[in-house]
């Protein structure tokens, strides 16, 4: 089986395709001056872009891992997630509080999807 890597840097690939599975790296917002809802929307827009580049879609999500820097931001993050997610095809998901690499980042999301 072939492996395709997309949007690679010196330390990671933003997306990796292997067989019929797409693995995304953790995605954080670039607009770190935004609130949790703004950052979540930006992250999910990037998830959409990367999945599309790999021939997948949010309706094919298998798993999502979400890190928030303050668990009190879970509810507003979930408002954006719920509006974005395909309600008939929800992934297995975890959401935990964690310190992120950039202290201005409020949320990071990593997903695995089928093609």
C-alpha cells in the first residue's frame, strides 16, 4: 500500500494517506488573537481543507481528539463543533484539557477519517 504525505514541514506532515485512511496532524488556528469559537472555526476550516485534499470529508470522520487549554471552553468549542459536524456520522471523540505549545492557542484538533 502506498503512503502519501501532504503539506510537510521539517518535523511533520499535516496529512498522511495510507490505504483508505487519512490521518491529520493536530491543527491549531493561525489567528491566535481570536476567542475559542473563532479559533475552533478556523481549525475546522483547515480540517475541511486537508480532508478534501486527501479525497475525504467530515462525514467520513472515524476519530477526533480535541485539546482545549481551559476545560471551561469546552461548551463554546462544542457549539462550533456541533454546527460543523455531520450529525449523522459523528466520530468517536475525546476532549481533554491540556497545555498547548503556543500559550495563545486555545484549541487543537486531530482527526482520522476514511477516504
